[in-house]
C-alpha cells in the first residue's frame, strides 16, 4: 500500500503539471488571437480591429 507521503508527492506533482499545461494552452490561445489581430491590422493598415476587440472585451 502506498504511504501518505508518496501519495501527497504524486498529488502535488500532478497538480503542478496540470498548472503548467493549462498555462501553456492559455498562452498559445492568446498568441493565436493576437496574431490574427495583428494580421488583420496590417492588412487594413489601421488599428481598428484591435480597438473593436478591446471594446468587446470590456463589455464582457
């Protein structure tokens, strides 16, 4: 039977890996969204897409 210390260490390790993975997923999603906004801003030669996204984010 696994003792309490080993179980606690496994739990903490799994929790830390979960935090790292979730942070990476959020970072990738944010970078993709930012890349789309930058491409749209470059193609329209204005910052209007960024401002629209900012306004939509404030309403939520």
